[in-house]
C-alpha cells in the first residue's frame, strides 16, 4: 500500500531540519511494502533562476557531458549542474528553460526532466525509502516544506518515472494514495488542452489536472475543490506548490490519513506512527482530515 508524508514549516528556524524530518517520516512507511520512493523539497531560490531536476540511469557520466554542452552553448554557468546520484539539478536563467529542454531531448535520450521550479527539487527512484533517502541525502536538505511518497505499484510498471511525486508544472508536485477510475478519459481531455504525459500512471493525471487549473488562473484551494467534481475514484492527495501545501481526500475517504499541527509545523502521514517520530508532536493538535474537504496552508 502506498504511503504519503508531508511537512509544512511555520517556524523558519526549522528549515535546516526539514530534510531530516521528512526522511524519518518516509522511512517509517517502509512497512507498507513499497517498491519505490521519492520526495520533493521546496528550498532556497535565486531571483531570475530556475532549478531543473533531471534523472539518468547512467548518472554522473551523462551529467558530465550534459554540463559540458550546456556551458559550451552558454545556457548555464560552469558549476551549474549539481549531481546527486542518478539525479542532477541544473541551475539556469528562467528565459533558457526551453533551450535547455530542447538540448536534452535532442542529444540525451536517457536523461529525463523530473520537474522545474524556482524552489522545488524532486528526487525519486526504485528501491526502499531508506535507500532512496540516503542516496540523495534527504536528511541534510533544507527548506520550507516538502512531501514524500512510498509506492506499491498497482496500475503501472515499477520504474523511476512511475514513482511519486509527479511534477507537471513549475514548482508543482503531487503524491497520491488510492486509485482513480476516470483517469483515461481525464487524460484524453487534458491532452486536448495541451498537457503532456510521460507515464500511464493515474497519479500523473491528477497532477496534470491541478497544473491545468492553476495555469488557467485558479488558486490552489479552488483547483483542489475542482477535483471533487472532476476526478473519480478513491484517493488522498498531498500537493506542493511554490508557497503552499494542500491535502484532499475523496468523499468516501477509505485510505488512512492523519494530520497534526503545532506552533512550528503542519504534517501529514498515512499513519500516525510516521508523525510520532517528530520533535514536539506531543504538543500538537492531531486529527483525521475530513472527506471532501480541502486543507491548505500558504505563505
């Protein structure tokens, strides 16, 4: 069974602890029998800069060549490709995203873009949560909020691309526990509206739906409320945006979920034991999120 964790910090003094908190929560979800895991962290940003997270099974070999080409074409500065195992974060000017994507598509068939954002970095791989967390150094990452996911594949192959989170818009990501019943129809509808899909995973459809609504000008709360009318099935979604964090369960709410809020943070877990490892949790208000109700926090 898939597991979800998420953390939104209200106290900026805890930013250096975000990765460690997420890592501990994610590892607890191992008992659910996952085949892959992933996370997104919303950290520091630089004015006029984007962070593009890419993945390649060849890791450093591909990234060394890619950095050489990007620097040679004047698309990034030397040292602008930061490698973490099979992933790398490319720091680029926000007006060069299209050119960088084109270079990757044309010359690097094994390299995939995982997500783009001003503050978001996204990492996911096949393997146990503790191993995925360790490979990418999650426990040492800093930031203001983040989400994590452990997957037990039910509707698509066990691959890196099929793991969560799914990012289909700038600084947007989604993790999901459950199964959608109308994802094929919704995928076809979104394709007609210009959305592009990388996998057959139903969770990517949910992420794309949110990206489309946000692109059309809806806020996070309105976009998530729209899912209650347009997305069928049983689900729990946890969503991250540049400055926000949201939770939504379907009307039946058959998937387990628990939340807690303290003066310092808001956290979500598929099970309370994922939250029990956090400092100060005993002082928090703990509750089960209601069905068909959007919970969201924004800076």
